C-alpha cells in the first residue's frame, strides 16, 4: 500500500495525457516532409487570415484558418480531393479561394503534398 499514491498519480497522469485534445507538433523525419508550421500555415496566414476572411474574428462561412485544429476541420488527411481546403484552392468557379485566384501553383502544390503526407502538424527546423 505504500505505492498506492504513486500508482494513482501515474494513472491520473496517463488519463490526462490521453484526454488531451491539443495536437503535439511532429518533427520532420526526412527533408521531403512538408512542414506545417514553416510551409503550410504561413501560406494560409498570408492569404486567408486578413480582415473579412477566415480569421478568428470574422470566420467567413464558419471557416477559421488560423491554427492547426481549425484547419483540420476542412482537411481529410491523405485525401486532397476530399479536403475542402484543397478543393477551394483548385476550383474554377465562385467557390475558388482566394477569390482572385492569386495563390501561386507552387503554394497550392505544397498544401496538396502536405495533405497527401498525412496533414500532420509538422515542425521542421
């Protein structure tokens, strides 16, 4: 019985870690991994998070593109064509984002590759 408090503390800690909903950034394992924090998030921040668009305050059409958790609401890992994020980037109609079609093809390709790789919250040096 001497060890009961330690065992209870370990169980509580394990439960808390398992219940945590905040994704932990994954380190890149190869030079070909698309880094979410260094490549994807800056693209979305500079093209989608301005006033009146997809920032936390305005949330156009209920979509927020300011952080990994919100972005994953419109991304299906390993399935670009099933991901709303990718679909609006390549759309040719009114659904196209950004509306003026200003996102360069290489940035769209980066987002597609990130989704294909599993849409992980990667953080590469």
